[in-house]
């Protein structure tokens, strides 16, 4: 995680496609270590880059990950709320 954060702090030195790749990879790492909200934000940034690059395949892959991360984040939040006895709330 720390190495991605370090590189992303200096991402402007990388071309847009590499920035998008880094954000995709960082998003997965964030989710893996339990930082789901950060993962979704990073994946949203990757999708923004992908939309400007014209690579439909890469955009599709980034959108797929965003969909998965966002859905899992919502399910995880709902499960935590239920475990705490909170009422169901649709985000």
C-alpha cells in the first residue's frame, strides 16, 4: 500500500494511461486491506482517466471493478449496520 501511495503522490510524472493503471491497482489493494471507501474513490479516478483515453476495453475493465467495489462497499456497510442492530437504510 505504501508504495502505491508514494507513487500516486507523484503521479503527474506518469502518462495518463499509467496513472489510470496505478489507480486501478491501488483501488484493489485498498479494498483488500479494508479501505473500501478509499478503493471506490481511487477506482472512480481511474475511470475518469480511462474515459479520456479512448481505450474502450480498459474503460470497461475499470468500470467493472468500480461496480464490484461499490456494490461490495454497500453490502459491507449494510452488514455492519445490521450487526449493530441499526435499521435498514438504502444508500
